[in-house]
């Protein structure tokens, strides 16, 4: 049995979706919540924090519009304790009121954004508890420490055109391409099926000062220095 210690990272530019926020303190793992900060800067800080804190075995990524409940973390922990997938993810609906499309694809889309197409797996077509995919958006995605170590920066998608890593969007897409090109399998537990409140809340980057909070289980959040968040 593997000794698992998860760090859940939530980049939270909104921090005002009640159905998401109400669960954070109840989740049975430590959390790093970076609020009111651009995606690239938040992910960069989270990776640095994770690499510095060797006590954590996996960096788990969930965006701030997913309703993550304790049962989802517990299912993830149980699987990781008994198996050792390098990347292991849950799934969620793509659009807020969609009951079919899940944010996972058997085949990843093209790197060029204007040619890119996501062929979402439909919930009604899923017949297996576990499956490997080429694309899983960051819907409670656990990345093993050695994989994070070998991925020096969470880049946005214009990096495919040779631009700096902060230009563009779709950090999850770029990471999945890294996995594809390096033979790193992405496993999904289809029982970890969460509600995605995509259209909820209001983005507040540049209207509120960035904040970095370290939530250890059973303790009050620790406010960490804001370095790198401006």
C-alpha cells in the first residue's frame, strides 16, 4: 500500500461560488488556495510550493468552479493507496447545465488553437469505472511528485507557437500534451464525477489583491507571503 499525502491546489480567481467554497474546509486533505491571481502566476506559485514541501506525494488540481466534496477526495486517496498511476483524475460536466459531455477525451486535440476540437466523452457512453484518456481537464487531477518534478512550468497554449509560457490559456491542455509526448498515462475514475459551475461567480483578478492560503486539515488557514502573485 502506498503512503499518500495529497496537496489540493485551487487557483481561485473568483472565490465567490458558495457551493464550492462551503466544502473547502471539509475536505480531508491539505489545501493551497491562491485567490484573485492570474492562472499562470497561481500555477507557478503552487508548483514551487509543492516542490518545496516534500511531505506531499501528489499535487491535486481542481479549478475554483468545481464542487469537490469529501467523498471525491476519499475515492481518490483509496485508489492512489492501492495503485500508482502517475496522473489520476476525476471528471465533470463541461458546460454548467450539461448532463452528458464530460471534460475528458480519448484523443487529445491539435496544438493549433484554431484547429483544435474537443471530442468529449459522453456520460451515457461510459461503461468502465477506470479508463485511460489523452485529455483530462483539471477536474481534481492528481499528479505524482516525479511527474511534477519533470514538468518545470505549467505553460499556456501559445507556447506551442514559441511564445512565452504565460501567453494564452488552456494550461491543462498543454500538460496533457506533455503527458502524451512523454508516454505518461492519464487514468480517470469515472465515479469521481463532479458538478462544474462554469458560469457561476465573478472573476476578480486585478480588482482584489492576490492571496495565498495554506489550509492544513483541522487548522485555521495560514496566510502565506504574496510573492509572485502581483
